[in-house]
């Protein structure tokens, strides 16, 4: 299962996009999205996108 970004909470800072090792995060409209097919949840490690997101609970399990 992949992660998703809650668009209404996304500050569009871009930190998550550059941290993703699979290039699964991209800008769409005014916020970022996670492409589920590319998200590997960092292969069991702590998800990098969540670690760099400045807004708590913006990146959640889909």
C-alpha cells in the first residue's frame, strides 16, 4: 500500500519530492501527489517523505 498526500494540508514546500528515492512524488496543481505505482514505502524503512514534511499528518497511508 502506498502513501498519499492530503492536498488540503500540503504547503507545497517540495521537501518530499526531492527526498523520495523512487521519484513517486510530483506536483499536481497547487500541491504534491504520490504516484501509488511507484511508492515502495521506502522498502520497510521509515518513509523519507514523512520525515521531511513540515506539516504533521499530511502524508498518510492510502
